[in-house]
């Protein structure tokens, strides 16, 4: 078992191979096959761990941004509801204030959409670079 682990980690695997080949000359086929497959597997595991960590980082950034936007919109909605109950719909100043509030909310949504688009583009670039 330890010899297989030594072969898998490529730690002096050529020494082990030479010793076995003195007795069994065709054993190189088995050794090369095992080393190739195990090295490929180990490299894939390392890449999977790195990709998973990057995905968790992106997911954490996205979730924190989403939570911040939701909490901010709830706060602003509560403020608008309080202000709107104080004025009538026929009051011009009140209507202008509501229009300004709505345009601010739309601007914020658009800026958040641009940030999300940039994040998605970064994710796609990382995905394409990996492939």
C-alpha cells in the first residue's frame, strides 16, 4: 500500500520501478499506467478543490450583495410608506417627491444589475479559462 502511495505521489517512483523491472522486465507497462492515472486523478482533485473555493467566494459576495440590497430596499420602502401617508395624491410636491424616489430606486436597481453582470462575466471568464 505504501509503495502505491509513493508511486501515486511520484516520490522516487523511478527507483521502485527500476527495482521491480530487474525481476519483471515488462512491469513498466503497469507502472506507467498506474502513475499516469493516479497523477491525473490527483491533479483533478486539486483543481476541483480550487474551483470549489472560488465558487464559494463568488457565491458569498453575491449573497452578501443581495442581502444588502434587500435590506436597503425594505428600509427605503418603509420610509416611502411613512412619507406617502402624510400627503395626498393631488399634491404636486408630493407626487414629484414620489417620482424622484422611484427614479432613485430604478437607478439603484440598474447599478446593482450592472454589478451582477460584471460578476457573471468574471465567472464566465474564469470558467472559460479553466476549460
